[in-house]
C-alpha cells in the first residue's frame, strides 16, 4: 500500500470542490435557464387566457338605468353615476382575471423550472390568489376616482389613464414576480422578482396608452377597458409579457454550492 494514499492527494495534484448544497436542497443549476424560457411562455399564455375570459365577461355588468328627461320625454338610461359603478365593477372582473392568470402562470412556471410539483402548486396558488385579490380589490377602490377625474379633467385623459393602468397593472406584475420566485424556490430573489414584475407591467401599461392614443384613437384606450377587441388583446399581452420578460431577465444564477466540481491536475 502506498503511504501517500493515506495522506490524501499526492504532491502536485490540486483538487478543488465547491461547497455542498444546503441541507434539503438539490443542486440543479440548469433550472435557471429553464426558468427564463418558462417565464416568457407563462406570460404569453397568461395574456391569451386572460383575454379569452375577458371577452366572455366583457361588459358583464350593465349600468343601472334611471329616468331622464330628454327633450320633454322620460327615458330610462344610465347616467354618470351608474355608468361609473358599472365600469368599475367590470374593470374589477377584467383585472382580477388578469391578475389571477398572470400570477398563477408565473408561479407555476417557477415550480416547473425546478421540477417541483409542490413548488408549482405553491407558486401558482399564491400568485393566482394574490393577483385576483389585488386586481379586483384595487380596481373597486380606485377606478371610480379615476373615472370621475376623466369626466372632470378630460384634457388630461391620457395622463390619467397612464396613472390608472400603471397603478393597477403594476401591482399585478409585482404579485406575479413574487409568485415566480416562490415557485422557483428562490427566497433570495423574491424582492428583485417583485420589482421586476412591477417594472415590466408598468412599461406595458405606458406602451399600451401611447400606442392606443396614436394608432387606435377611436378605441378609447383611456377607459378602464378599451372598446375594441384588438386593443383589449394588446393590453393583456403588453402587461403579461412585459412583466414576464423583466422577471426572466433578472433570474439569478446558481449559488456557489450548485456549481460543478472543478478538478485539475498538474
């Protein structure tokens, strides 16, 4: 038996090993590459599904009709107050669905990226519930105020619409980014993913308003929900894909403990 075998590597041989993965984790550096593509695909899927459900529920809640004197005749039509209530409630449905789809799809994508069924379920549930709650709740809280501002300050309708959509859709993007980090099992990147989702959704909202004003002036893209199906599709895709892209761009790299062992001999 060679005595050197008992003393470890022989002279002239350098063996370096990365630290072991933390207990309870499985080193899988490849999940970060999968995560980027899955995030983008999830954003595209979320936008398409949200659009389909949104079209099925478009103007689901009609404005309550009240008696109005029109040139001596009494007619039953919606007025400013009842139209505002209906628009806010329909917006809550549409944006709640968007939040549910975006948060759910990105949360599931994070779990699939690390090949974890539990991660996909956890991320999907957190994302869908948080997105639904934010989309519906914030819409009901702020849309009536923004709609009233549009009536009172119509000359600033583009700015009002930008702030309105950026506020609501940005929160949905943030919830989706957080859900993605949960699904991916990356607590260290939760804050970064949340901010990335918010930034992407806000950029999508601003792009939607600018494109709508320049290319689709008759579609009323400054309303909570625009009045033509191409612009409604554009809104969903710009927000969901925008949020997914920024989240994908900021997916972290593998931890040192997950990097392959390096062995060199001299």
